[in-house]
C-alpha cells in the first residue's frame, strides 16, 4: 500500500471560508440586516417609577399632556414626551406615595437596545426626571419597550 499525503491548497481554504461565511450570514441574517439598514422610527413606551406624594400628584395632573423627559440626570439631554398613564401603588390616586408613570416618545430599537429618535441610547435602571412648568419630578427608569 502506498501512503497518500494530505495536501491543502489556497483554493480549498478560500472555498471553505466562503461556505462558512455564507452559513453564518444565513443563520444571523436578522442581525446582519439590522446592522446595515436604517432603523424604523416607532413610538417607544417608557415606565418610570416615581416616589413621593407630591411627585405622584404632579404626574397624575399631567395625564394626556406633553412634558419634557430627561433620560439620565447626569446629562443635560432632554426629549419631548407624552404622559400616557399613571398607576398608583395604592388604590387612591390622591394619596399615592409611589407609582409608575408611562410615557411615550419617538425612537427605535437596534440590536436589542433602545434609542431616541436622534440616536441617544436609553438605559434602564437610571435616575431620570420628568420636567414640568414649575419643577422636576425625579424617578427611576424601569423599562423601555415598543408601544402597541
């Protein structure tokens, strides 16, 4: 019996790499598409936890009105939002000491992260604020999702 030598040439390596890349693109086509296409602007819904009777009564007065939202208290970046819903922790809205505010703004989702319309990332579990005429309502940003 004669021994055969296993030879690999450059063309074999190139063909293998092309097939491997084709399979990877096929498997991860949604991610690849999301990277190379322009994101579609939709309405995002954000839930903010508000603490304090004063803050809760001020937020409940803002229902179905426009306000200014500061996604991160460390930055001066602001976004115009609409206050959609207020869920008090207790049954009575007037005596609420804690609650959850839902606001809507324009933005998009890319690679599992949410961004405002101009491209600023929205982080959860950060200190944020809702600015009204006479003051600022501080809270914690709980969740971000696509409205609907």
